[in-house]
C-alpha cells in the first residue's frame, strides 16, 4: 500500500485528465466554469506534489523511480501547469468549443512529463516522452486561424518524429551493445565501455530526442515558428514546463556516463557553443516578441548544457537551479504578453511601447524577468548563470565560460531593446490603461519578489538542488 502512495502525483493528474476528458464530451459547458475547475484542480495538484516531495521508492519492477530528483521536478511541473492555467481567463487564441480539449491535453502532457522524470528504463522513458510530445503537437494545432497552427504543428511534428526515430535507434544500439535497459544497470556498465564507438554513437542518438525538447541545435528549427504560431498560453507551456522536463531527463541520461567520455564531452561542448551563439545572434534581429523569446530559449538551452556537460554534482545541481529560474522568468515574460495581447494576437516588440504607464506592475515584472534572463544581479537568473559557470570552471572549461560570457553580453542587447520599448518608447496612438485583474497583479508581484529573493537569498534552493543531484551520483 505504501508503494502506491508514492505514485500519488501521477494518480492525481491521471484523475484530472479523466475529468477534462469527460467534460470534453459534454455539449454545453461555460468557459468560465472550465477555467475555475482547471484552476482549482491545478492548485490542488501543486499541493499534492509538495506533500509527496520527500517520498522515495521504486515501482513497476524497478522501471519507475521516485526520488528527490524526480519529486523536485514534479513540483516544478505542477507549478508550471498552475501558472499557465492562471493565464487562461481570456483564452482567445483557442475556439471555445476546444477549451475542454485544451485543458485535457495540458493535464495529460503534465502527467506524461511527470512520468518522464521518474522513468529509469529505456522503454518507459520513450513511452513517456512520446505521450508528452504528441500532446504538445495537438495543442499547437488548436490555435484559431487554422493555417498558422497547422503549418507550425506539422513542422513541430515532423522534426519531433525524426528526433524520436533517431532516439529509438540509439536505444536499440545501446541495448544491443550492453544488453541492459535499466538506467541503474546502464550506470554501472556504461563508464567501462564508453571507449567503444558503437556505444558513443548510441548515446549521441539517444540524446537527440531530449535535444529536440530542449531546442538544442540542430533540433531547434521548430522553436521560432511554433512559438509564433501557437496560442499564447500553449507557447507559455512549451517555453516553461516542457523545458523543465527536458532538462530533468537530459540530466538523468548524461549522468549515466559517470565522469564522461572525451567524445561525449566534446560533442556537448560543441553543441553548447553553437546553440547559445545561434540563439543569441538570431534573437537580435527579431521584431515579433514570441520569436525573440523562442531564440532566447535556444540560447538558454546552450547555457543549461554547460552545467550538464560538467558531469559533476555542482554541474547537475546548477542545471536544476537554472530550470527553476527559467520557469519563473519565461513565465513572467509570457504573463505580460498574454495580458497586453488580451485578444490572443501576437505582439511585436513595438507594441509594448508605453507599458510603464498602461500597467506599471506588468512593466516592472517584464523588466525584472528580462534582467534575469540576461543574468543581471540581483536576480535569480544571475545566480543560476553564476552556478553554471562556476561548475564549468571547476572542471577546467575556461574557454567555454568565456564564450558563454560573450553570448551573455550579446543577449543583453536584445533584452534591453524590449525594456526600452516598455519604458522609453511612446505608442504610435493613444492606448487605454490596461485592465489587469487584482489576482494577476498579486501574481506579478509574487513573481518579482521570487526572482529577486532567489537571487539574493538562494541558499535553500541551492541546497535542495544539491541534495537532489546527489541521488544521481
């Protein structure tokens, strides 16, 4: 009986998915009722995950592991779902008749990603990853104005299916080489056989599926089009919760290599440099705010790889910390985007002109989030980058950190362009004051506080990240 208690978060979100599946079969249900139901269920889900954070154990013949590492990420995933639901008061980008399906796919995808972070068998990893991916493909298709959603959804699906096929081939090669499929057993064997070319190829192919989720070069081409064409709330979910899950499983897989193979480390170093550089250079010329955030996500994937390729407890814990910081900062940017664009349209950067007068709290939240993404103290983003760069320096990657710092300077330029638009530019025509509900103002205030407090007093989060990373060593 105790074993099934540790499965409570998954059971709960399976129940939530079932509720919305049943609601999608009902002919008449008001969007307001759906939103309130989703908000209550998502908030309870955060509580369930927090209550289970210290539980440990194995399920399903050892293919599913509950440990502090997985539970911390489940808390972040449940928080991501709750925050996205908070933005759904005006779900204008999706037709009303599809609202139940929207909430169903969100909860099903969250369930799949929770299963992904606890999976310790090659097959369970693959099944969980595919369930989350297909949920996201469908969510992108739900955007009003079918042409844009269909084009982006098809690109997302085709690139994802290709990455999935390569990953499955990597699974087959790895299993054929070492004849084990449990990650715990692979952890014992893999460091001894990393000098074999077939094992290196298998590990590289295996990582492609997770590179796709994280938008690492060369699997990043879907990101700008999908971010631009998906409904604003769907893009928010992809940019936050989806990235958290990708970071979690990438850490778990790379940790199998122990101290690492020189070939694997060189590959990750190269991917990190190319990814962050392409992401930042492409973001400089963007006019659409969502496309800018897409390339920003590509760049941050490169930063995350720096912590992961360090292959040390400090590196893994810094990546965990960075996952939380990305969740907070990216969500804050999309909170502003959704509230400024209350009719569901996309925003150009120039549309943010005069935001400091239209809504001072949203302008302040946007500025702090962008400062965090740029790594300016005293934000949580600065602390996250500091931890990642410190872990890399401890392993002797001075040139990699130097290149990353140059990229940080480049990113500062386009983030400041957005801040300039919000605070210094005047709109082309007189715009009314934004009607921001009190609950959103409170949420924005809490996010500002969290981003600053996480930068000034990060000790508890750092210690929790270190303890979670220890379960992988």
